[in-house]
C-alpha cells in the first residue's frame, strides 16, 4: 500500500469514527403530542371498539403504554404542570382560565368575604403562567435545542405570557384559545395587531385556503419544523386543538361513522369519531416525517392527553343552558343527545376528580432505549414529564427548581420501579357536593377524595380501592376509618407543602329561607339579593344598592332569577350605574321541559351616573330562569332596583329593592 493510500485510508477511518462519536453524543429530539379532551378509552390501544385510530394504535406497538397516568381535570392546570413539573396548588393555575386577562399584582385569589348566598369562599385560578417559571422549553433551549410550540396554548392571554416568552423560539398559536381559533376551519381570523376580543384574535396563526382544517394545518407546521432540522436537536411541543369544542368535524368522516356500532354498546358519537380520526392522522404524519428524515431512532415521542374525556357537552342539558343553535342543530343531526365520549369503565369525565376526569392515555417511545409494545402500571402524572425528560436526556436538574414531579426514567428503561408513596390532584372548583371541589390522594391501589366546602350532612370523604373497583362505585370510607385517617394526613401535608389556598367558609353566608317562608321574607335583609342568584361575580349589598364585580371576563357576570309562572311578553326595568359602561342582555330560558331554547335581547348601559334602563322582553310563554347580564368587570356595576311587569292590562309589577326598606 502506498503512503498516499495509507494516509487516505487513515483519513476516512477518522471521519467515520468522528461521525459515530458525534451521532452517539447527539442529544435525542423530543416531541410531546398532547390531545385536548381525549379520554382514557378513546383509542384502540386503550380498548375502544368504536373509534378508529390506526396511527396511535401502531405507535403503541413501538412504545411503553401506561395504564395509570393522570392529569388535572381541566386543561390549563395540566399544561402549566407539564412545563413546570409542579402541582397546580403550587403554580396557582387551577382551572381552565388561561384565555382570560391576567390578574393584577395585588389581586386576592381568595376573597375575605362573599355574597350571602355563597356558603364557601373558593380560591380563584391564576389566569397565566408566571414568566419567572423556568420551563421545560427554557431548559432544553439552554441545552442547545431548537424549540417550537404549535397549537393550543391556554396559559396566558397577553404577550408577556405567550409561548415565545417561555422558551419557545418558534410558535404557532392564538389567543384567547380555550378552543380552536375562530372554529376548526380557515379563515381563522387571527392577527398580530388585532384585539383579543370580538372576532379578532391575537397570535401567530395565519389563514390557509378556505376550509382548511386546523388539525391538518398543525400537522403541516410540525412537518415543516421537523424537515428544517439542521443537525441540532429539537423540541416540538404540539398541543392539538382536537377534540375540544366547538366540535368542528369533516362531514365525510362523520358520515362514515354514523352507521357504525360499538359492539360493547358504549361509545357511538360519530362527530367525536371523526375528530379523533383527524387527530390520529395528524399524529401519523409527524411520526412518518421522523422516519422520512432518518430521525426516528433518536427521537423521544410522548403521546398524552390534558384531561379526561368530555362526557357532558352538547347533551340535552347543554340545550337547557343555551348552546349556540347552529352548533346544537349539527350535533343533534349526527349525534342526537349523546355526550362527546364515554369513559366507561371509569366514572364521570372532564372537570371532575373521579377517574374519568383525571386518568389519561400516556405512551412513550425511544427506539433501543424504551422497550416497545410494553404496558406499565406505574402511577405517573403530568408533573413528572419535565424531570423525566431531563433525566432521560442526561441534563443536570435546573438549579433552584423545585419539582413536585419525579423522574420515572428507570421505569421507561426497564431498570426498576417507581418509588412513590403518594400522588395528589388538587381541584378547588365544582362540581362537587359542596360546590368547592376537592383534592385526592392516590397511594398504591387506594384513592381518597376529600371534598371542600361541605354543607350539613354531606359526605366529606370518598375512599376507593381502584384495583377492585375501577369504576369507583363503592365508597369504603365508613368501613376503612384508619386508612381514611392515614391518607387524609397525607393530604394535609400536601396542602401545607404546596402552599395551597384552602377553600373556607364564607363569614357573610346566610342560608336561604325555606320555600314556605320565602314569600314572607322576600324583602327581608336576611336575603339581601331577594332570591336573585349572583354568578361569575362577587356581590355586596349595602344601603339598598347591589354592587357586582366580575370574577370572569367582562360581560359574563349575571344575576339570575326563577320567574315561576310569569309569562311574557314583559318589560324589565332596572336602575344602575357603572364607570365603564357597555353592553348587556336579558336572557330567558323559557319552559325547558317543553324543549324551549334560550333567547335574549340586548341593551346598552351608558357610563356615568345612575340611569334607568327599560328592556322589552318579547318572550312567548313562560320566562323560566331569567338572567340579567351586566357589563361588570374589574370595576363594579351598581344596581338600585329591578322591576318586571307583564304587558297585560291587569298586570302588576314585581320589584326587587335589595334590602332597602
């Protein structure tokens, strides 16, 4: 061999060796694919016999599938916990409020007092993720990763709280965003310079061709990001809009499911099946792109959902509450009165602390590291994602970060079991026996729920053995007294450790009078609201004036009253004043038992001094529950009195003076 050939051979060997070492040293890519409102049983890999999810099911054969994975009952708390590794009790986002304006720095999340008809003071959810949080995206960015967030965010309405400020170098998102931007089909109506109210939404989503489906568009953006990989590791955080309301679906898919039957007789909603099919295709395109780019072998893929399956929207009860008529008509055409999904054998669904609301699908894949086609019953949760990924990748734990979650990388690598004494889920919101939510602890096979804000004779504890009773049908609290005491002690310590704001009795609460005495006490000061119910607001009655301040978005606060046998048309008058002014409406639900649909009529309340407003309510038949929506925001609206009078010649007005004598 000539010297020249020897040198050339040596050079080639050095190049090959260097390439192998570089490949070995290259950190794995990370993809977190989060589905919105996907239940534990909503794909074939987890047991559905109705939904068709071939890409998700095929992924399960390459992944480790977890049977006992948990999230929060609603989306925003889960999303914040995924990115921070912290319980919602610690980071403060406890409900799905990430689309609402951020609270001020001096805002009191637990009021000192409340309306007289409210027995319990419940903490309010923070509406944004704190910019000071050192997120998973920031940790990976600082480790040299290219980072992208695509899809729903729901962790802050204003730009200081957008994903671009939380470690994501590329972001495709919009606000406000509890659901998809302007519906599921383009044009989406998102603008960087618009306002976050009305039809204009803020964000970086751009319109596609008319009729483009947003789930398909998310796949397009994800594929584009993966294909632009330039040798650096990347973190793709894709949080899908499907299968959240407002139930946009491809009719051609829905038609195909309309005649299909579940052999178990459980699931059967063709709209949900259609939407899941689109989500499945989105996920499949991303996995296929990894193969195409030669990146599959060095990419960690996590498939997860943000909360349990939705079992309550667009049912007959929704009709009573007043769903949009076009949406409800479309739902009834395809799904009748079916709920979006059925979580059986799990109890209940989204928005509750039962298993159907918190147990979710979770699968991990990383070729040659995570054993494919395996199932694991370790009790894991949303809070564990951050520390587990950092551990798997081999990054140091971020300095000064306190994780509530733990790493289960040893479980994923089949190197050991997860040593965890207890997992908690804190949700201080309804529905619950006391309308104040609760908290649960799971330790081994046992789960204890402690309900907050209970009234007399209501059960404080529910104890279940999930191994023997996955459906949570047998409350064992009365017979397992010692176990309840032990687990309740763990809950006490959890609330202390996380500095949780604890629901507490309202010192101003006055129980409503019984029906037999309600009429005689109508104008008495022991019920200053005189039978009206305050919703989405805090109310104070003083010197005959009702003052209401919104606890939600401006314009959502209302006073409600059951009008009994009062029939329309009527004239509703009231005297009010407010600083900001704005639009309001009178809404009446009618005789819901007879299938009546909610109707409303708008009015405008001018800013400034006291003004008397007259609203003609063209109701036909019974008024039923009547709601007076007022433009209350951070600044209150004051109401002096309300009066309702029928238009008949002999009709007498009914007047409420709110404690004035």
